[in-house]
C-alpha cells in the first residue's frame, strides 16, 4: 500500500490547455473602469448626501437607499466583465 501512494504523489497532473481556436479575451476599453468607479462612488455619495444635506430628496424616503445601492450594484456588476 505505501508504495502505491508514493507513486501517485510522484505523477504530475497535465497542465490545462485551452481548446484550439480559443484566444484570450480582449481587454476592456479604458472608459469601462472609469464608469465602474463613478457608479460605485456616485451611488455611495448619493446615499450619504441624501441623508445629510438634501431635504427635498428626503421626500423619496427609503427609495433613496434603493437608488444609491442600485448605482453601487451596477458598478460591482461591471467588475465581473472588466479585463
């Protein structure tokens, strides 16, 4: 038994090779990262400022959180497609 374990440890796994014809995905355009960061920071700023400084926007109530977090979520979703 111990010999079979040592043989199994010595064998190396084959390295992963992508299928032929597949190329590397193209990098994202420069504006992608800018929009991504602006959405995340803009959503956060919207939530903070609506609760600190802008009473007319407070009329929306809890929808302010939904609007701000929608911006943050959109920015984070963009990070999944960023290359």
